[in-house]
C-alpha cells in the first residue's frame, strides 16, 4: 500500500537531512520491539533471553580462542620449534603438545563454538516466534477495530504485503541485529585486545582502522542502496495491489475484454521493480568490490608487520599464522555486514510500517465506561432522534432524520438512490457516529454502549452478500460459531436452502468459492438469511435484500424473510416498493430528510412521492410482463418453424 511505504529520500547522496529522522525512526522501532523481547510477566521468555545471551558470549569466546591453539601447534611443528606460545620444543614435546593443541584445543573449541551458536538459536527461537506471533495477532486485531472508512480506502494487496513484510522484518531485526551485529562487535573487541596483548599496539591499531574503514564504506554504500530497496517495496506493493484487485474483479475484466489492459498495468509496476532491483544489484556488486579491496589491504599490512617480526626473530611462525587467522576470522562476519546492515535497516523500515499501521486510530471506539446493551425483552425498540450525518463535513447525507420502531414493529425506508437509506444501517451498527442527534435501542444511546453488544443484538441481510471461501456449513454457522449441526441445518431449512443443499454432491461441505461466486444471487441471499436466523437477533435489518433478484426468486426469498422477521423489530430498506407493502409504517427519504411517512395505502392516497414511485414501478413491471408475454408467443413459433 503506497501510503504506508516510505518515500525515497529526496537527496540520496547527501544523507544528512534524512539521517536524523531515520535514526529516530530506527530507535523508536527498537523501543517498540523491546517489550516483545522482554515481555512483562513472562518469566520463561526472559530466562530464554538471558540463556541465549550467555550462549552467545560462550560461542564468541570459544571462536576467539581457536586460533591460539592452532598457533601453538604450528610453533611446535616449525623447524626451529619456536616456543613463544608454548613452553616446550623438540620432537618429544611436539609429539605431546601438537595433539593436545589440535584435538583438545582446536577441535573441541570449534565444536563448542558451533554448538553454543546453535543452542543459542534454539533457545531464542521460541522468544522470536512468540514475538512475531503476538505482533501479527495484535495487528490483525487492530485492523478489525479500525473504522469502515479506513477499510473502504484501503488497498487490500498493498496492505497484505505491508503486513507480510512487517512480520518478516521483525524476524530479520531479531535474528541479524541480536545474533550478527552484536556478536561481531563483541568479537571485534576481543580480537583487538588479544592482538594488543600478544603482539603490540600497531597490530591492534591496524585492525581497528581497517575495520572502521570497512564499516564506514559499507554503511555509506548500504544507505545509498536503501533508496532502491524502498523503490522496490513501493513497486512491489503497487504490483501486488493491481494483481489482487484484477483477480478479485475477474468477471469484470472478462466482460469488457480488458485482459491486455490489466497485464499492461501489472507489467508497468513490475518494470519499476525491475529497474530498482537492477540498480540495487549493481550497487551491491560495487560494494563487494570495495570491501574486498579494504580486506586485502588490511591483510597485506598485517602480514607485512608479521613477516618483519619473523625475519627479525621477534615473532614465531605460529604468531604469523595467528595474526592472519584472526583477521580472516574477523572479516568473515564483516563480509556479511553490508547484507546484515541492509536487512536490519530494511527490517526496521518494514517493522516501522507495521507499527505505523497499528498507530492508526480507530475512528469509532467505545468511550471509557461504556457498558453492554441491556435488553428490555425478546425484541427491542429502535429510535432515531434528529440524526444528522455526513461522510464529509462539506456534504451532509442525513439532515435531521427521526423515527421510532416499537418492539416487534416493522418499519420500511424507501427513496431514490443517494437519499441516505443505507447510511441508516451503518450508523446503527456504529460503523460511524452521528454528527448530532441520537440513536437509541431500548432507550439506551448507542454511544454509551459497547460496539460488541450492539452488533450482537442486530442481524442484517444485505443486498450484496459476500461469503467466505469456505463451506456452506461454515458460512451459515458464522452467524453463531458455537451452533450445533442440527441448529445449522434447521436455519438452512427455514431459509428454504436445504432443498438446494441436498442436490449438491458434497452437501453442506460444498465450497462456495471466492466471495461465494460459485452460488447464484438467490442462493447467496438464502445463506445470508440462514446465518441471520442462526444469530437470532432482537433487531433485524433487511437492506435491499431482494433488489438484485428476479421476480420468482424474490418471491421465494420474501417468504423466507417474512419467517425471519416474525417476533423481531425489523427495519427494511428497499428500492422495490412491492416488498414493503405490509410494513407497519413506511418512511420516504429524499435528500436526507423524511419527505413522507405512513402506511402503504395512506401514502398512495396522499398522492405524493411514494405514489409516483409506485406508479413508475408498476408501469415498469407491466412493460416487463408485456415483453415476457411477447417472447412467450414468439418462441413457440420459432420452434415450430425449426421443426417444420
């Protein structure tokens, strides 16, 4: 999602302006990660962290001592039996000392070094994975708490990609920062001290200068490469968004034959990724060349110093080997410094994106002291009191709407498109809060209640039913996840869905496909009715539940809807007026206001907006019926002609 990705720095060469904000971001991200590494109240996790650090230290100490025993063996094998690192010389001493140095010292220390490192990873793995799991779970939970406005504006593909990169980034930061950068710095300190003690200050100074040059060169180049990594992230998220959006709208693409357009849009995003990835790879190659030059020059300088010491008799061959081995051993982890630093920095950036997402505030939240809805009976009274609302301050949708539905009553809301009918549902579910006025259930203001209790009391059959890509049984049981098999099947029977399910080879275990696309519109509506029946709410909302269906299917669905609406407070939002004839009261919304109200017959007698809408729809239905009649006459004649 492009809005979540960091924009590339405007001045990539001169990093001064961006360095401070990036450092502050990295510091803030690390502070946010620390509670997951040292979780309060989790003693076992803390013990694991301490044990992992202890094993890390033991592994590096063992690694640093390996070259010393190797040098002892070399000294005793040298022609002159140099004994600067050992006390004995001659064949007898070598026969005893060399095996001890090689087997007891060299081999065992190498085994210990590897074993401690593996044990460290094994001990820390549970802490690392628990941290990733907790952050991923909290992010998922937070996304469900965000407002409908956020989810209407989101790009699903980019958002999914950002979450994936964020959780992966946490693993990278924990793995590389804790077990690569910190151990390397610790090893560097140990090697510098040993070089000073065994040799002299010149060796230690050469080592420090070489490492400082290596690190500085690596960080500068890697910081320069980060901008290409960000471009890769942006284009990757863009490509993912386009791919997911295109696949979700597969039928629309086919209807208009725009496969080539979709491929072109996807390819343009991939082209941006390709350019950024190529530049990033070239920069990596230049970085590796520079690192190799620094390492070679440092090794050459140390070897020259060591060779002079051996030639002058102040140094043994073992020490010559020791100096070379230490530097080679030190540069092995440093050789990955660019990769490690880049991954840690990118991991921090991706993790910051995730934490930034978690910092997005919920537009609608339970206020302090909010209490659950207290039901007054099996059904509930619903009241709108002078409700005003607009999605944007510049455009008000509802302009003082008031109505009341008594317990068990049935009120219908009709009106032209854009009058604000569906907005009533969104306000009732508290996807948004009214700008002014009040909405009450059994006299209790929704803003004083918990959202969970409000939504538990309301069931909705929407116009466009979206199902999970799972079985029919799962989608029906979603209305009440703890329902028994018998209850699920009874709900399907009441929704007139059981006969259809019996015709399916897999019955209730039939997968419905992405968003339920394997089912027809009527079948999806019946599933929606069944799961609402299973929920058994006190208030029922029918939000244009049959407007997209044919007449026959509508009549069948209406039968099921009348069954579900019995003994419930019902709010029906309809475009097709024939579905609201039996309502206790009908409200006609126009331009966000109640233009007319009354029963069906009263409104017809009034001769206002409702009467005109009824006449217009009746005329349309008569025209459609006439067309069907003509078609019925033409088709037999055509069939007869074909037979003859």
